């Protein structure tokens, strides 16, 4: 029989392993949830529920996962699928338009099959954005992070609306080419 201190040490190791895996893979699990739930707040709440449930049950699967990020993500996404279905069922009774269980299952299967590709593409995009000039990154931040209109951006940077549209189009095409080249070269 294990002593109290051995049980505490074992639990502390399990918690540490879980937190390391969760921190490294939370973004992937959240991305999976976002493919199943159309409302951001629902997805955020579901992510929190998945985190708690996964932490509570991690001791049961820790030996099977053995520190593997891929195994952890598959397991956490399985939990997320059930939590998303629960959320959808609750929302459907409130009169909100929601996805059917069958569609959620299809989306989950599709997302799982493309998760690695999408992760590589996202990593390539991050690398490509880092290669942009500061001016171009600021235009992207204004448009996509701050959700400013093109007119607001034009006013803020002292350019015409047409110039900002043209710059954003040029940046998007540049990023598309960069991501494709990065993925084709296998450097992600």
C-alpha cells in the first residue's frame, strides 16, 4: 500500500504532466471545438469544461498517453466532442439555430483527419507573418486583431481607402505564396 506522501508525489507528477500537455495542446483542442460550435462564447465555455474534465480523468489514461501530444490531443478532442454535443443539445432547446448531432460528428471526423495539416499551415502562416515588414504587420493587426474597418485603418495611417485595400490584397497574396512555399519545402 502506498503511503500518503507517495500518493501526493504521484498526483503531483500526474498534474505536472497534464499541465504540460494541456499548455502545449490547448490551442489545437480549442480549434477543434471551434469547428463544432459556431458561437465563440460556447466554444470558450466548452474549452473550460474540457480542461476540467480532462484534468479530473487524466490519471485514468496517463499510462496510455505516456506524454504523447498526439495521443493527448485525440483523447482531449474526444472529450470535447461529447461536451460540444451537450452544448448543442442545450442550445437547441433554447431556440437558437444549432448544428445537428450528425453534422457535428462529421465535422469532428473531418477536423481530426486534417488537424496535422491545419497545424502545419498555421505554423507556416505565423512564420510568414513574422517575415512581413512592420508596416504590413500593423495593417494586418488593425484589420484582423482590432477588427477595424478599412476606412478606419486608412484614417489611422494616413492613406487612402483604395491604398489600404490594395495593400491588404498584396499582403494576403504574399502570405498565401509564402505559406505554400513553406509547406512545399517541408520546413514547418
